[in-house]
């Protein structure tokens, strides 16, 4: 056979084998796609179709029925039946390991229109709330939300400034429901807030527990125990040290404004109470187990009765503080507090004038000149100071009489009652919705007292 004939024969064979080469390439491509879809799980429908195709081919070619059934089982696994441990669904792993979104996003939010969602996102970004438009926004005063060393290590969901409290309030202040995403998966309940961290609750519980002294362990503890913790001390600790607050502490004024701008709305206060009330009771119970006191010359832990007495003591103080804040909301009390503030200022000025006149009188005696004039000025300044002090005390008694007439503030000293009243008065001077907020605080403290009493019954 000549060379030309050989080349023609080869060309004919090449043309005959060309379709088979294309089929082979196609089969390889299909197998690659099938392997990829089975491995990644991203296209279940295509995998099912390919499984069905290969199952039919096996039956047509006389393949074993068990092979086709195996493919069918794999298809069912991809369609929802749990897969064996050797081939986990990576999508579920990624979802479970992903950080939790804002926990305030619930099933009801999925029904919002796009405009509602945009409005909600804008409110959250601006840190704005109803009734507090004149307040500095959180973004203008607070530091960026960074994870602090004392934050919980487990996955947590952070309450946004405006959206979360509303959702918490809708479901009641005593319980926080799990967050539900629009994909139908339920996440863990909210565990902490972005501004008021769990560290604040732990620190407060520790201060409360270790400030308690049972009967016989302190000179001022009579038949029942006492607490040396004062409202002023608490305010100074958290108003200057900012323990458990996610704010920069290098500028106390800015930090305080950021905190009050964040929490001063009834919905936020209710939301924080619902989030942390049970934790405070639990932490206080735990810390009570670490307290040791010297009683009758022997250092020992608190007994169950003493722990119950501690909870009842703080319950009485919480209710008394609640009643005091409620009084600060009354118009008459606010007028008397303003009068008392002016009386304090007048008394301080009179005292300064008296001190100055006294120094001038002493200097006149040393010089031997104008002694009678300096003495007369000193006596007149002294009389003015005494009158200012009498006016101050009279107004003070009027304020205390008004605060005590309900009979619910007896657990607090006069100094604590006045301090709480003025604390509430300052809120009225700096917050538009202060009345509703202080009333909410009073209600929350009364509820907290009930919780403490209930816990005392458990010892």
C-alpha cells in the first residue's frame, strides 16, 4: 500500500474516532462537575440530576442494583437527610461558626418594607431615640465598639442603640427571646449589651456582697446586718471609673454623656433590666458565698440566714430608692429641690464672706488699725451666715418631710435620700425625656426589690 493510501486510511480512522474523543471529553467534564457539586454541596439539584443519569446508565448497562441504590441514598442525603460524619455539610459549619448578628432582628422584622429597614438601620447608625434628639449621639461621644478584655468569650449578640430596646420591651422586660433570622434559624438569646457589659453586673454584685456585714460583725450592726455601700460611692465608682461600661475613660465628661445618651430612654432601661436582672441576682448569690466575716472572734462564711438577710436588706433599700426617685418626679418636690439648691448656694457664699471678714479682723488686730470696723464686718457676716444656714436647714427639712411622708424611704439615710433626689433633679436639667426615664428607673428598682425578696426565700 502506497504512502498516500496510508495517509488516507489514517484520515478516515481519525474522522471515525473524532466523535468518540468528544464523547470522552464530555464524560470527563460531566464527572468533574458531578464530583465538584457532590463535594461542595452548592448545587443539589444538578447533583441529583447527574446521580439519576448515572443510575439509569448503570441499569441499562447491567450494573448492580446496589450501585444505583447507593447513588439514590446520597441524593437523599443532600436533600435534607443527615449525611454520615465522613461528609459534613460545610454550609452548616460556616453558619454555626459565624458571629451572631444583631439579636434584635426577629421574625417580625422580616415583614418590614425596605423603607422600614432603611429607617431602622439609619436610627441605629445615628444612635438616635425618640425624645432625645437634643442629646449628643453615641457616635459623637463614645469610643468605637471594640471587644474589651472582660467581655464574654462565648458568641454574643450586641444590642444596637435604638432597635433592640423596642423589641425587648414588646416581649416584656423580664425575659429576652431568642433572635430569629429570616432564614428560619434560631440563635442563642442575647447575652450582653454593647455599652453596659456583663462586667458591670459582676462588679456591682461583688461590691454589694462584700459591703454586707451580718449582725455581730460590725460596730453598727445590731440585730440585723448592715451594708456600708452608699449611693454616692456607687455613683462615684461607675461615674468616674466606668467599670463595665464600653466607653473611653480618659475623658470622664465625654464618657458620662455617652452613657446617659445611650441609656436614657424608657425602652432602653427596660431592655437592660430584662437582660441583666436575673444575672444580678445570680451573681449576688454567688458572691455572697465568698464573703467571710469575723463573728464572736471567729472568721467564717455567711450562713444561709445571713445571706437571706443580705438580700432582704438590699430589697428594702431598692424599694426605698424607688420611692425616692418617684418623689423627685413630683412638681412640688422639684420646686423645693430648686429652692434648696439656691439655699445651699447662698449658705456657701455667706460662709465665704464670713471667712473673709474673719481674716480681715485678724489682720486689723495685728496692724492695730480699724479694729472696730473689721469686728463689725465680721459680726454682720457671721449673722448673715447663721441666717443662711437656718434657711437652708428649714428647706432641707421640708424636702425630707415630703420624701418621708410615703413611709417607703425609711431604709435610706437623710443624706442618701437628698443625694438621690438631687441626682434625679440633675436628670431633669439635661434630658428631655427625663421624667419618663426616672419613673421607669423607679419602677425597675421596685421590681428588683421584689426579686431580692424572692431570692431571700430560697435560702
